[in-house]
C-alpha cells in the first residue's frame, strides 16, 4: 500500500500537479492542512482535492480556519500576510468554504495496519511554539517532544503500528516516538520559508509498505509570478510574493 502525505499546499496548484504526475499511483492521500492562502490558485487547489475525495484523509490548517472565520488572527504576521488572506476572500465561493469546513481540526483513522492521528499542529501549542521546537531542539529532544504530545492521541487498543502526522512548520522529518510509533511532518509542498530559500521546490512524504520515503518535487511558478501585479498589494507584499514565486 502506498500513501502520499502532503501538507501546506497554500494555493499552489502547480505544486499539486507536479507531485501527482510523480506519485499518482498512491492508494490514499493524507493532507495535514493549509490548503489555501498565499498562493493565487485556492479554488483550483480545492477542486484538486475534491476530485480525489474518495482517497483523501484531511484536516484543516490555521490558514484554512482563517478563511472559514472570515477574519485574520495571525501569530507574528505582517500586513503582507493579511493581503493574501484578503485576496482569498475575493476568490473563494461559498461552495469552496463548505468544502474546507467539511474537514475536521484533527482526525484519527486506520489505513492498512496503521492507526493514524493527524492535525495541523498540536492543540497544546501555539503556532510559534511548533516553529521553535522543530528548528531549535536536537533530534533526541524532538522525539521526546513528539512522544509527549501525540502518544495520548491513541487511547486503548490500536493497530500494529501508530503514526502521528502534522504540518505547519514547513519542515520535513520523520522520528520514532516508541516501538511501532512514528511521528512525521511531510514539509510544505509549495513554499519553504525564506530561511530555507536556498532549496527550491516542495517537499512531501510517501509511506509505502511501511517504509518512509522523503520526496521533493520541482515545479514552474511562472503562472503565479504573472499574477502578482494583478492584485492591489502594497510594495512589501509584492516583494514577498516575488520571493515566494521564485524563478
């Protein structure tokens, strides 16, 4: 069995099309949130996931939640991030929002011989805490951090294996949190943060027959770059968009 694990697409349909061209033989898609925001193709991304609903397990991310609440409450974000949110509000239809609302904040499910728990980031933590933990803690502490937050999400009897999946920090990794218990973050399929700008393209993970495989895919941002000046962004936001949609 082959599972395609994605997160943090952020409105980038070209990234989705690129990974699908490579991994379309998957049996299921696990998506850890942030389908929209920042990218110019939120409707196209929603349609992409809707077309694959029969093999999709998904949760909402914080940017999906912002759209549903029709407000913006970022942690340490600037006017430029709010500008992208306002763009989404212009583009998304009620049907699009209904699709986003159909996914839970967190989910537990079984695929094959593995029980999964999936969320965008742990409820016990603020978004900024997740960034800090993943970027600052050494690997052994990260495993302890993961075990503490996610082990309690599997009460009672469970399948032969357990796996917790989350996203949000755009950082790709897999850690063992105990016997037959893995915690993973597939990274962002679309936009790495500017601190990781030396590596272009998007990240994802594949779980195939119980083995984990890191994936990375390149894609063309030309369509997105062509749209930057069509929206009423201030200069700082336009510059940030050019950074996201690099050559």
